[in-house]
C-alpha cells in the first residue's frame, strides 16, 4: 500500500469503526509505525474538534506500537501525545525504553549535583 491511507476529508468524516478497520488493515500489511501513529494523532485532533468520540482510539494498537515494536524516531517524537493511554508506571517504563541515554545522563547529573553542590552547601548553612 504505497498510496495515502486517508484523505484529510476521510479522516474527519468516516465513522470510527471504518477508521479502525482500515487502520488495523494498513498496519498489518505494512507495519509502518510512523504513519499509523500520525493517523492516530490526527484522530485525536478530530476528537477535540468534533462531537464524535475518538478518545482512546485503538488503545490496544497504540500500546503495542510503543511497548512491543522496535523503537523509531517517530515513536520518540510523538509519544507525548499518548500519555493518557498508559498508567503512571507504564509511562515511566516507556520513557526509559524510548530515551535510555537521556535518563542515564539525568541520573548521573543529579548524583553529581547532590554530591558536589547540594551537600557541601547544606554544610555551609549549618555553620
């Protein structure tokens, strides 16, 4: 499927069940996580702009994409839009999974800050 999955008009007029079927079929045929995530973000916009209910659109697929598939640039870029799809513990795990080096660096910086700045300054306050 090299053609565009949905036109902008289709994204805002088709019923939820039709969109779910086509999106799932597209993902099963192509395994294109980036395009699938972009479609889901567009449907989040539709949920906010229209009265139709598109909240938690294809939650199982979203969870599969972020928790089980290979990490891609698109997943890192768009993961913040799906925070409500995950529980607090899962969100922390997902962040660690998508950004392991940033988390490691942040922890090391916190340790250095505590060891060389915070604790010595606390000692000066008491004297």
